[in-house]
């Protein structure tokens, strides 16, 4: 019995050694999605119901990682539609603020609140998931991507470290070969599925092959789809003043 026990112990140890570091894997996928220096881009959100476009919105995004936490702080300026032009949204830490130049009012908002379609406020700001979630490897398996191609991936279980993040729990599939995020499922605290997202249309942007489109499908109604498209990536200076709540009324795009 002792030799069998020894063999079993070695097998378990070998399997444990072979398992990837889930938190490092999540951080690597964050680096695929997010540049490592201050940058800007344009995000366009398009909502579809039963295959027909019903709404759209465009935002300019300016992001810079905090030197201490590694988490991004972001300023978003609404470009279109015209009724929303020049409205601002600021993410600093896990605080999210909305500024309307018409009323000159700045109010705190929830990252879980919907911005357009299935895209929540917290979805359009730059986020390093490894900073907000604890990851564990749930499986290694093949999964269909946004183009219906099979990808060999690690399935990660992400649990929120604090209650003020956008989602209570996330399942994320990360390509085992190149650490690219493939697919994610987002859950409410109740356990209900809120949405499924596919990361696709990878292109070279700021030196890395990044997803330039995220397709989000409602957890209850698969005919309710929101597409987020990312374009105009550029390294740029993001002044510290832009990332302060009190500066929002004085912000002027450069």
C-alpha cells in the first residue's frame, strides 16, 4: 500500500505543479486588453434587438494606471449622440462619477448601472481584473470563440475582492497558448447569469495583439446584443488634473 500511496502523492504533486498560476494568468490577459502606459482610444457601443440596431453611443476614453494600486483611473467624454455630447464620466479607484455640463452637477453613479444595452458603466472604463478579483483555475478545455472557432483555454473562476466592483463573480476563458481572453460570463450576487461576452477581432494596437471588439449577449434574452468597438488607440499624456472629480467642470479636450 505504501508504494501505491507514494505514487499517488507524486501524481497529485505533478498535477499541482503543472497547473498554471491563476492570478498570473488573469494579469497576463489584462495586459492583452490594456496598454501599460497612459493611452487614449474611442469606444463605440451599438445595441441590437432581434438583429436590428436600436441605439448607439460613442465615447473618448483617457486612461492611466495608478502607480500604487496598478488599477486604472479613466476619464470618459461622450461624443455621440448629440444629446450626450461633452458629458463626462470619471473612474478613480472604485468610485465612479458622472458630470453633466448642462446642469453642472457631478453625481456618484454605480458601475453596475447600464450605460447602453448590456454595457454597464463599469464595462466601458479600463479595468485590470487581477486587481479586483481573486482567480482560480476551474478547468482546461476547448471553448468556442466569437467567430465559432475552437480555442484551447483555461477556464478561470473570478470572485470579487470587494462589493463595489461591477460583477460579483465572473467565469473567464483565456487562450492557453497566447493568454488572450476568449469569453466571459458575468454573474449577479444572486447567482443569475447577467451576460456573456466574446472578445474578438484581434489587431495590433500599441505593440500588442488586442481585442478591438467585445460582443455582449444578455443572460436572459440572446436576441439582445451589445457590441463594443475600440479604435483610435494612441499613447497620450493623461494629466493628473483630468482624473480629479473637482476638475470635471473645467475639463477641455486637447
